[in-house]
C-alpha cells in the first residue's frame, strides 16, 4: 500500500514534465533498459523469429517503457535487411501496476501513440501478491506464452522474504515460453551494503535511512541480511520502504527452475555507464553529474533465459 501511495503521487506530480533536471539520469536509465529490450528482441529473432512476441510487464508504472516495447525491433531500425528476413517486434503487451494513477497514465500514453501494430492491456493489480501470482496471472490469455517478463525497479520494494522471491520466480517461469527471458533492474545488494558500511547513504538527490542497526548475512559484514528494510527517497520519484534482495539467492533459485543467467546483460549499472560515457551517439551529450552517477550505480540489471 505504501508503494501505491508513493507512485500515485509521482504520477500526478510528473504528468507531462519533460524539463526535469534529472533528464540525464533518466536518459541513462532508459539506455540501460533499451540494451535489455534489444537483447530480448535479438535473442528471440535468433532462436525463433516467427514466434509471437508477447511482453508481461510487472510494476509497469506510468508506461515509460511503452515506446521502447512498441517501436524497437530486431534487426534495429535503420539496419539493412533482406526482404525475406523476419523482423521481430512486440505483438502484445500486458502491463500490471498497483497504482491506479500510473495505470491510467500508461493507458493514456498507449492511446496517444500513432501507427501502433501492437495490442495492449493495462490492469491495476498488486502484481507481487500471492492472489495475483496464482490467480490473476495464470488466467491471462498469454500465460505460458510470454516471450519476456520485465520487472523494472520494483523487486526491491516488493520482495521482503525469500518466500515472496520464490513465489515470484515460479510465476515468472510458468508465464514464459521456452526460451523466454526475464529482465529486471533492482538495487545492487552488494553496492548498498558497501555504502551502509562506509556511511555514504545520502546526497542532494537521494536519501537512504535504516530504522535499525544493520544486520549482516556474512561474518565479514559485506552483505546485508535478506529482507533488511530501509527507506529510500528520491525527490519526485520514490519515497517508500525497500528491502535487501540478495542476487545470489535469486540466481540459485531461478537456476533450479531451469533458467540460465545471461551475464553480459546481468551486470551493475556501472558496467553500462562505462560504455555509455564513451559513445556520444548513446549519451546524446547528456552527461551525468557525479551525484547522478552515484545514484545510478546503486542499481544493477538481471537477465535470465528459460531453457
């Protein structure tokens, strides 16, 4: 419920706001997500180019990624291809989010796009609740046939316990077709733990606070205990409680469900930042400040392929 209130407020505040001083930060985040989406499209084209490409977006927010899903393709636009070559692009998109305001905005965005070749649904739901994962989700027409499940900047406020992680990963497996891909962005637990140890949790852009003294899952104090709660505030975007979600646990559990990690797309944001800074075609001259870099590198990507 706290997340719903926070993101409802964000949807109202930022409706139509394209002049924010955080444009370079958002542009970089979008670059990372474009890398993930392009990989999904390319991998599908290589494996099964004629397959319907359906996307399940959990915690879909205000629809900020809709344009990417609707208009990106494999091969990328502008790349020369033979007339007989298959082009893979999104055929159907299902977005679920806990915030009614955000879902309304996402639907409005979709309806505003011209020349759509993709169908879409937008539904208000607590998409990490057991009722959704075992009831609502399996009733979707594309359940078991999704090419991609996308969870962007959400796992860290949705999964407090290992059971919640287990339930989510099982639902993801059952949602995907063989060869389907899970992509996600989330707080890097190792980077967060490092900053807690060094007491470098605040800047003019964001503030992180722990209600209790930190508990560690390792004797050397290098990784915070699973489920450790902290409050994260990013002005104009986020103001809610989040939880430490261990990457090692996710990797172990999803591996037991028949997934393999695709490591080039499963990395810290710092990995993507180094590529981004070197290429003006990618960064468009939108240089991140040191504080924006500090914020961005708190996150990482995850990418797993169902075998």
